[in-house]
C-alpha cells in the first residue's frame, strides 16, 4: 500500500540488497578533513562546491557498477547549501531568474537528471543512494522504493523506535517534490525518493531531512516557484506549503546526520550485508573514484550541457 496507511518497514521482503556492498561517503563537514582518505570522506572544497558533482559521481559509479567494475554500492553525502531542481522546474518561464536570485544568496543551484522536483540540500539533509546492477526479469521500481523506505524506517528505529512506528508512506500534498513514496510523520514530510536507470544499472536516491527547520526549507522552495512563475497562470509546478515539511529532529527522530548514518550502517549489519569502505576496495582491487576524478568532472559537464 502506498496510500499513507501502511508502514514501509513491512516491505522488506519485496526487494533484497546484495550481500556484498561498497560504501562511499562524502560529507560537507570541515571536521571530516581530519579523517582523510582512510574513511573516504571529503569536506566540501574546490570542485565539490558544484551542485552537480554528487549527481555526476553517482552517474559514473552507476556506469561502473553496470559494467561489473565495482560491486553494488551505497553513497551517503551532504552538500553545504543548494537547491537541486527537476527538469520541469528548469522550464518554468523565469527559472533562470529564480536560480540567479538563489545564487546571489550563496545558494548553489543545479538541474538534476533523476526524477522529481526542486529540493533543498544542506548539511542537515542526508542523501542516500543505492547503486545496483540490473537483473534479469521484471523490474518494478515500486519494489526498490519500498526497500529504500524500509531501510530508512529501520534506521530511525535504531535510535528512536517511537518515531519510526509513526512513519507513513504516501504523497504529502503541498510538499516540495511530492511523490507516492514521500515519508512523513504526522502528515509532515521528511523524505522523498527518486530513481534513475541506465542500460545495465540503476540507482534509487532518497533525500532525508534530519536536522534544521523543515518549514524554512519549504519557504525557500515556495519562493523559488513564485520567482520562476512570476505570476503567470496555467503553469504546472508544486504548490508548496512550508508547514508540510519537517526534519526528523522536529518529529521526535534522530537529531543529526551522524546519528542517522551510524544507524543505517547498523541496519545493514542487522540484515547480514557485508559493507566495505571504498578505501578498502581500493586496497583490494585498485578501483578508485572521487569527486575530483576526471570522469566525474566530465560527467558533471555533460549533465550541465544536457539539463541546464
């Protein structure tokens, strides 16, 4: 059921993760510089300020997973502050003006290639992607959305079981980037899920609002649409009501991205999934991929040319 009356944690049997996976992490926290390559974490700087870099990284990693160069993977990341737009958002009559106004405020913008509409990304939002090879037989994207929803619910339950028990899946009307698999507590959305497919692999992506004000983020996106439409009628875009958005911290759940990320890794362990770091993979196989990799930078440029 995706009508908001069922708990997504019940869907774990619908789709299974591979038993061996690799974890890539890119956090926007200056303190992560001290961790260095040992934990494959990077602080934002240089090219990684570009909003398209995380999406280009996943595009490149997904291609490598499809070619069998790297095992199925997980990507956890955050960004210092930006708005990722959907393709339809970029076609609004004054989208360019609205994007420039955000940039003037120090808020980076980009048009992403996965499904959905505009979402804000900042240090309090954790982005989780599952990068998986395509298998023979029927692929039902709903199964993968249910799998993602169940992982998120189980991660919340590690530290805040009462909050997890209240999570419902179903579209939250008047939220930003509304979809059938919005995750909410008490009717207030904290997570959205999207997917992108390539020829031999695909990724399922979730943005999870953990800390900070959901209403402020909703107001940011509401103003973007106001500027991008500039009063023209007959346009199709989300009618955002800021009060429909909240962070997990505001909803009785985890209060930092660190707590959520740690809980997620515990969930994977509980499921019997062996997760190795990207640094360990490099030592074992020589495979390496980072935000400053030339292939990632070239992919970002192609995304910019194609979708901007």
